[in-house]
């Protein structure tokens, strides 16, 4: 049984984490394409590839062996560039005009008509040409704008000329491309909350005194049914869920084995009953939950409210982390695995709730203005809009590398802390 739960936890973690990351990356992918940026690869999973297909849009769609998230490679983004060392043997596929349409670095997928060359220099961004030794003679060939490179691991991607690079998109195109990942996480969170509400049959109605009874609770045993109304607890009138919880707390305070007199409306009948609430810790429970609103408008508004509440809690936690830094307030993949396992044991509703919370969490985290994150890139975009000229590419690279270093150190520290908390 324990093994089964462990396997369910792993599967839940892979599915939840995978959906969140792929939806995030799809945001970058979609808006990059809309902004004229070439997405060289859209990968689901990490590590060695097990499937690849080049679409008509020039993007290589790949599935990779480790089912953990995914990524997009945009032309000119970060360190995405084709590197060919001097003297590297390649094979070139030429079209009828004598232009290179495929540069093969892998030694695999060799065309029978391919031309072998040892590269001495190349420029796939500006001049679009490649020079090297063919039968001991130096030759230069022009490279087609839409040519592909077969990389050392066999992945075939388009080259990245300057006109389709990230840097050459409009400032607003780059800004929306960077923001689209977190934006998709927020949308996913809201949709997941809507699915959760639909599975529950509605959204909790805290503004009403209608209640739902739990099957083995005190009120169910007293014959009270779903959608009945609690009008009074003792002499305290009840018109909503807060009134009910406060009234029960007030009537049971400082009492041992208290009994509660309730006025309940069931259909057109109003009756008085006396019950003994069930003690749990310091609280006394009647075995009820708030009533449900199941009209479409209430359910749609409920999903938005749940997403807003989740975001507000996460932002509060972030504020506490800034003023009272502690690794125990952060969680990495190990912590996500732990809560995924707990959610898997609790059922589908818990898994969907976890998906919603994590998606919003990752969306907010990615907007933190650290250079390696989307928030850092957005800050650079805004700076460029204010200055009306871009940062030097070297400066942007150094800033990003510093951000990556911070993130790697933080991730190692958080993961180590998670391992110690989970297993020791």
C-alpha cells in the first residue's frame, strides 16, 4: 500500500509540475511567435530527446526523456546560440541554387548527397555564410535564411538570423513575451479553481445561513439535511456562516460537554432541536459546511475570488520572507513532491486545488525582479523603454548570469533544506 501511495505521489508530482511548466512555457512560445521571434525549440520534458518534429513554423517540437516540465529556446534569448569550433567536421546539404539548407554537426542523419567540410569560420546571424575545407580546398557557401542545424545530440533546429532574434522584436513584443509565462500560470490557476468548483457542485455560500451536513456529523444524526437553514444558536440569531461559527464558539466557551439549542428551518417547517457538539481539539463542531451556490455566475465569480485569495496569501508570505528571511518558508521540488503525495492520498479535488495554488505561486515567484526570472527581464524591458535604447548585450548577459548564480545557490540551499526536513 505504501509503495502504491509513493508511486501515486510521483505520478501526481510529474503531472502537476509538468502541466504548470508546459502552460508557463506555452505563454512565452505563443507571444514570441506573435512578436516575430523564432522559437527554435519547444520541449516537453528534459534531458535526451525521444521524439522530434520540425513544424512549418520552423519550431522543433521535442519530447524528452525526463518528464519534468519543459522549456522554449528563442532565437537570441539568453545563451541560445549555435557554436561550431574551428576544424569541426560537418556535412552540408545544398539546394538547387547551391545554398546550404542543412548543417549537420551530429554524424547522424547524414544525407547521401551531403558535402563533408571541416569548418574554419561561420556566420549564421548576419552574413549567413559558412567557410571551411572541402577536399583540402577552402570554400565559402551562402546559408539559406531558414536553414537548419542538426546539433551534436541529433536535435534539428532552425538557425537564428538577426531579424528573427529576441533582441530585434519590438520592446512591447519582448515585454509581453516575458510576462506571458506568469500570465498563463494565473489563467491556469483560475481555470483549475473553476474545475474544482464544478467537481464540488458549486461554490461555498458564506453569505447565507443555508448549510450542508457531513454524513457522520452531529446534525446529520439529528435528522438535519443539506440546504436547511440554521436560524438561531441559543438566543443568537444566525444569518451567515460567520454568525454561525461565532455563535457556536460563544455558546460553547468555557463549558464542559455543552449542549446547544438550535432553531432550524427545513422547507416550510421551523423546529427546535438540542444537540451535543463533537469536540475536536479546542473547538466544538456541528458537522456542517457552508451551503453551495451552483448558478454559473456564482461559480465563475467564486473561481476568481479563490484565485485572488490564494495570490493574496502568497504575497503576504513573500512579504514575511523579505522581512524575516528563512529557508523554512521556501519549498523546492522536494517540497512540491511531498505536498503532491499528500494531495494524491486525499483525492482528485485536493490535486486540482494544489495545481491551482502552485500555478499561482509559480506565476508570482517568476515576477520577482531577479535577472534570471521573467520579472528581471521585464525590469530590463521597462528600463529600455525609459532610456529609449537597449542595454549593451554584454551588460545584459552579465546581469542575467549573476541572477542565474543567485537562483542556483538558492535552489541548492532550498532543496537541501527540503531533504533534511522531509527525510531526517
